């Protein structure tokens, strides 16, 4: 009996230590009314594309794609956040398996023929082999690591989407 109690106490201590070290897990599933803090879209309907930022001082943030998550990451103040993104936990979903993974460890294919909910998207993978296969199959332009992505690239992708939306809206008015 003493061994069981000791084991339970040891496990409890390990859980407390890991929680204090910031080992958070992404929300899964997300709430139906959860909105992307960048574009305002309801994210639950885009399960394949979900990305999350977990900051200890607030509720987790859920995005409808890596592109919007990166826009937030590079400019949290623009979305009313003063948090240090270097200490945030960042999660993305592997395109093939839909498993959550550490965004900083992922490989991202850019410029493929696969569109996310908001147009061009950074497509995340757990391994370089997966990313290379996807790049070949879907005409991707390049494979990037998290540290290679910059705010300029993200803003260009977002502007390209906005120009497409504006063009579509203009064409609809003409018809």
C-alpha cells in the first residue's frame, strides 16, 4: 500500500513540475464559436488548417491557418497583445497526418497549388521527406523552416489574397 501511495505521489509531483515548465497542449477540438484573432473567421470548420499560439498569460489563440498565425506572431501588438512570442508555444498541424506538432520544428512548403481557407498558405510537415514529396506533387516553390519565415513574406501572401478577393468582388459587380 505504501508503494502505491508513493507511486501516486511521484506521478503527481511529475505532473506539477511539467505543468510549471510550460508543457501545454493544443486545444482539440476547438469550440465552434472560436474565431481567428487575425481575420475573424470561425476556425472549427477548418480543422485541417488549425494553428495555435499558447501564451501563459491568456487563453490559447487559434488560427485558421499558418499564414494568419505567423501574421500574429510577427505583430502581436497589432492585434492587442503585448506578449513575448519567443516564450509562446506554437502548434501547427501536419498536412498529411493532422497531428499537432511544434511549429518551430516543422518544415513549410510555400507556393504550392494547394490553397488554405485564406488563399496561399504555408503547408506544415514533420519531416523534410514529407515536405519534399508534397512540394514535388503540388508544385511548391520552396521549403522553409520556421526561423526562415519573415514578416515581409507573410504580408505579401496576405496582400496577394486581398487583391484576389478585390478582383473577384469587382468581377461579380460587373456581371
